[in-house]
C-alpha cells in the first residue's frame, strides 16, 4: 500500500515562493517573433485522456505506456484497456510544492531485464530531496523495488527537485538534481548534491571514472557521484542516440532558461552566471558569462519554463534530425531548436495553439513525437482544468 507524505501547514516563505513560481510558470507566456506552425500542420492523435498532472511517460514495447502522476500514481495505459495503477512504489514519496512522483525510464535492456528506473521526491516538508528507485516491472506491479540513490543533504524547500533520468551509451545513468530554490549557492558547492547532475552505475554505485572523485573545491571534498555542477532546475535530459552526446535544459528564474550540452566535470555557472533575474526583477549576478564556466547553447528570455527534452532521430520528420524538441510549461507549446554541429542556428514554435502545459517529450520508435500535457485550458476561460492531462502522438500531416 502506497502511503504518501503530503505537506501540511504553509509557511510565509512558502507562500511567497509559491506565488512567484505560479506567476512565472502557470500563466501563458507570449511567444517571441518565431516561425510558428499550428496544430493544423500536423496529425495529432489523442492516445490517453483525463490524466491528473502527469509528469513523465515511457513507451512500452507492447504499445502501452507507463505514466507517472505527480500525486504519487504510476499508471499503465494500454490502448483499448482501462488504466491499471501499478503497485510497489516506495512509501516515503513526498507530495508537496513541486515534489511527488517524477520521471520513469526503461532500462536499455528492458525487453530482457524488465528493469525500470523511477525518480521521486522523498521525505517531509522540513527534510526532503530527490531519490532514485530501481525495480522490475511485471506488467501490474514493481518487483524488488530498491532505492539506489538519495540526494543529500535534505532540504526544507519543496521546489526544484530535478529528477530527470537518462542512460549514457556506456550503460551508466545520469540523474538531474535541482538547487532546492532557496539554496541556489549550493549549486557551486562540492559537498552537496543540490544543483548537480550525478552519474551512477545501474545498481547505484559510483563509476570509477566520475570526474570529481578525489577532488575538492574551497576545501570541501566533492561528492563522488557528481558529474557536472552549476545547475538550477534541470527538467529536460536526453542522449543523442547517434552521437552519444548528453543534453539538458533547465529553468532560469525570471528569464534565463538554458539548453546545454553536458561535458563531464564542467561547471554551468548557476548562480554566478545567468541571463535571468529574480522574481522581483533584481539581478542575481552581474555576469552572464564567467571564466571557467560553460555558456548555454541556447537560452530564453522571457522564460518558456522548459520541460521534457528529446534529440530527434527518426524518419517521420527528417528535417528535424539532430534537433532538440523541448516542451514549454509557460509557453504552452513545443519548441524545436535547430542544432548544427552543436550550435543553435534557429528556433521554431511548434503546436503554438496547444493551450496546454507540455510536461514531457519523447520520440517513439517509429519516429512519431509523443508529448505529455500536464493540464489544459479546456473551455477557454483562461484557467487550467483538473484531470485534463493528455498524451498526444504527433505525426506529419497526411
């Protein structure tokens, strides 16, 4: 039986933070003057309907889907069959603020091993963080669930958990960890997982060639799992299946969302270098670039609140091969960043009339694009409606 820790009383600081985040991330944001293609330019198939704030989707080999809902549910959806809630989740899922059940990813050898990896927020309102679960999926339940990683130390803010998972070509995996919102300076500290990407073996062990093993910064030893640092809140992570390159995007505060190509051992600058401002408009740093830190490949001002990332490889949209597909929570659309030799050379606004918050983006095995809508304004009254999440399949216009 799944028991979920839910936040109780709201503190004054939490109210201020929540208000700022809602203003920045829930209200639809106008798109800049970009080439735009509306939904009518594509064939859109509704695969799953009536989801309640879904967070992630994984396509199963049999044509079904595993979908997480942030409230703590893992659902199996099979076309033509009623959804099944999967049992076996841990009992310490923290649902509050931005916390809950997060990413779900199949292992590269899923057809043989049945392994799935699931990230979630653990703990309580006063002490929480991001955890990673490994389990075997038997069709109806998670068997042998094992928590293989917990971010430390715990934090007392219910924002910026990160939680995206991706497998590298060497069969290790990377997990994104947010800066905790109220702990942004920790993104530059060696002895905390906040504001980092971590690289793990499939059993949660530390790969022997991780870049910071045995190193220190400012007199503090690096946690051995750290793969890169200087991140704010990474909500998109993907490996290019052709080149093996790892890409991520992360939320800036008020502007300054970033798309980055990840290099082992690199520092991506937050909060010392950013194009974003805080939610009251003040400058966070006088620097947009900083010596020894990596500048983003692409950035957004104002914010689109990016969520979900895929590097497209497929036959259905050949002109998109190698490009980044990025969902927008605030912009309520799908963005295509045209990448040439690792450089951004343009951006296109796709599905500009969706009117729904795009939470996740995947590329199906046949080259179709899957997008997961967290919630939609169904009746056009400007408000997001409950149980309005959808999984959509995008293919070329026939």
